[in-house]
C-alpha cells in the first residue's frame, strides 16, 4: 500500500471524524455528548494534520522537487555539493541523494569532480560570474572597485570582462 493512498485514506477518515464530531456537538445536550464531540473532533484534526504532513513530504521527495532543492543548495554553498551535504540538508536517504545528483549530472547541470579524497558535484550554472577590469591592449587587470576607464600603463581602454 503506497503512502499516498494511506494519506488519502486518512483524509477521508478525518473528514468522517470531523463530521461526526460536528453532529455530536450540535446535538450536545449533555456532558457526555460534548466530550464525545470534542474527542471526535480531536481525532479528526489529528488525522488531517498527519495526512497533510505525509502528502507534503511525498511532494518534497518527488524527483522534480529534489532537483530544484539540490540546485538551490548548490547556489547557497558556492556551486559544490557532496552526497552527504544533500542527504543532511534535504533529509533524504543516501541512495536518493545519489540518484538525484546523478540525474542532474546526466542532464548536464552538474559535473563530477574528485576533491581532496571525496567526490563533489560542481554546478557551474550557479557559480557567480567573476568580473574584472582588464586593459584590452596590455592585459593588466584592475579591481572592480577602482573606477578606471583608461589603463595607466599603456593608455588603452579598460573594459569590464566577466569570467
């Protein structure tokens, strides 16, 4: 039985418990009916919250959602992620994290690179573009914070180049 089917069944049960609770609440002329109504409403509410939680987690574990979450993680951490980072950040099993990273690699969004005894996936599309001021004639580079438009070395024009 799939978790999605279980969640939908819990929603149906929650609706039934909530309806019964409302009926008992409307017909409450004694304390026992009032307590029964409160109990039925509480059970229905708890089932509804549980089912919504299960459906939300299943949506988070959908491959498209995982792909988006991994690319977002790569953007936040500077373009390099490992399987263990994905596993810890997204709270998924190691196999799911590896499948997601490999799927992104096959799609061309990531590259597999060994780094210091571990394997990382490099997302070049999310790396910040480095911009420098460079003289188009002599190649001298200047810091971006310097407002230089003419090279002090050769007099050539200084351009902003993204690398």
